[in-house]
C-alpha cells in the first residue's frame, strides 16, 4: 500500500448474509450430511421466502438408503425456517 493511500472500506454484512450464515450454521449443527448439501439446504430454505416472486421453483429431494436416518427431521427443520 502506498503511503497516504486510503484502504478500501470493508463491506458490511447485510441481513441477507446474516440469514444465510445463521441457517447454514444451524444445519451444520443439527443435520449430518455432506458439506455441499448443507449449502443446498440453506439456499433452498432461504429461497422459500421469495418463491412467490417467480413462476418456476427448484425442488429439493431428501432420500436415504436406510430408514429412520433423519429425513423427517430435515423436513421439520425446513418447516421451522419457512415463511
């Protein structure tokens, strides 16, 4: 950095970034899935808050090879965060 040059202002996190972080952290704590699926679930949960603005919607599918592994729990979490 040159002497006398001003540093670029730091970007402040907005409410959207805070919401994404909160949902993502909650999913990491309570849902045992690979990392990329935490991201997909967090984005899908947040999308449900703006879905009425669009004509098309992505779908989320929760499957497992074994019974009683937490699929219903994932749906309960999705409903808890829903609009």
